[in-house]
C-alpha cells in the first residue's frame, strides 16, 4: 500500500464495490463481487486467516496513509 498503482487499484475496487454487487467471470457466469481481498503468506486477512499482529499493522498503515508519499517507478505515475 505504498505504490501509486496499488493505491489506484484499491480506489477502483472500492468504487466498483459501491456500485456493483455482481461481476461476470471469464466463463460468462455472474458471481457476487467480493471486493478487495488482502492476501498474505499466512492467509487471507478478510477471512480471519492472518495473524492479529499483521491485521493491526495493516490498520496502522491505512490510518497513516498519505497519498502524496506514494512511490512510483515512472515519474508520470506519481502525478
């Protein structure tokens, strides 16, 4: 959650989650839109599979997030 493209993808997912309750899968089947899943080596945070320590660290990171400090390998992406 420090790179500009990651933050852009988070924003797009949140926007989509607001307006769309279903999405079309590659097989054409309509499925519920699950929103963003935070996946870690210990499991998916949304499903309670990650450690409480990791969940607290993510919360602290989100609470102190400053978009102007986002990193980008391409200078144009930072704008």
